[in-house]
C-alpha cells in the first residue's frame, strides 16, 4: 500500500469522499479524531461502512484505528468492528511485541464470535508514539502472524517526551524523531513487514510533501499515511515504482523461482544478483500492486 488516508470515524460524508480519493487504504479512525462522547456512535458508523463497502480491487483496503490498549476502550471498538471484517486494525501507541500478542488474542475472540476464520483481520501498529514503544522496537518481531505493517508517528511522541516541536527551524526532524523513523524501518525489516512513513501535517505544501515522500522511498518505506485527500496523488506518484524497475524486479523473482529454493547467487543481464536483490524485487512488485506469488517462473537461460 502506497497511500493510507486517515478518515474520522464519525463522518460518513468524509468516508464516502475518501473512498474516491485514490488512496490504497482508508484508516477509519476511532481514536484521536473522535471525541469521547461520540465513540459509540463512531463505532456504529465505521462498522456499517465497512460492512457495506465495495471490497474488490481497486477499492481501498479498510483499516480501523482503535483506541490504545490502556484506554479501556479497545474491547468495545473490536466488538463493534471485527464482525464487519476490516482488512486490518491499526493499534496506536503500541508499547511492545506483547501488545501485538494481546491485540491478536482479542481479535481472535471477536473473529470466532463472528464466524470468521482466525487470522482474517491483520494488525498494523504505530510503534513510536511513546518512548517505551521506541525503546522496545526489537520486540515486535515474531509476536503475531497477523502483523503486516509498522508505522511511526511524530506528534504523540513529542507529547510523550515533552518536546516543544518535532522539527528544527529548517523544518528537519530533530534527532530523536529521526531515530524513531530509523527504528521503524529497522523493526519492520526485522519483523518482515511493511514500513509506513508518518503523516505530513502541512497538507497544503505539496512540494515539501513530495520531497519527504522521495526520501521515504529512498530509505525503504513502502508507503505513507495521509491526513487530506489532496495528499494522495502526490504520495501515490512517489511510491509507484518506475515501469523499468518493475520489469527488472519481475525478472529477478522469476529467475529465483526457476532456480529453486536453494539458489544463492545468480546472473541477470550479465550482473550478479543474490537474495537481498530478491527481497528488494518483491517489495518493488508489491508497490506496483502485483502479487509476487502469482508471477510465473522463467527459464534461467533467459536471464543470463
């Protein structure tokens, strides 16, 4: 997923508008954008929207951001929305891998009660919104097969550590927030899941957004969260790989598929390629919207 657009969970009008934005995923928010007095209503709105939404490609995937585990609101969120079968639940303020296990167990209970297969609903996690989550970055790996993406956030982290701003006078993230960004990339790679870049809050400054997206692509993020529909085309353009890169990635994957699981170093167009090239190719293919598992193998002689 290239673009993941936040939408307030208590606004059907904004959900309908967001569905036509071109975003690869909508994050239907039950947390920060919904006041405490409207939580119940928002749950009902989100559940109804998810249950009735078009789900076939190219319709956006539907992710529900629930309230954090320490709020006492998470179970009510899950009870309302899991039966509607969202694609994933986004956990804010994830403190460690234990939180992922906890959430996974709670989701499993709701899946069983709704008659859904276990594992139907995936987990995304915001892992840098607290100092504790950042310090526990290495614990997210291997805690749940549901985990499919890790994202980082700068706004809540600033509040948690007492920073007056997350950027300096030049508009560049200060050291602790660059650390959070880097740790998210490393934790996602360690966990074998996608890394999602944080939101860009100056939503009218599309030139600066473009630069931030390009840096995110360069460093290994698979997509970026958005707070306004106008940001979606910029994000999609930045994270859509060049057709020539996609073609080469498909060749690399096909070559390794033909060579078998024991293949180590191979040759493509006169250059040596190995397993890291294969993993990069898989990421490129996924960003292009293709399914790596559905690509055919090629004869090894075609690639050398």
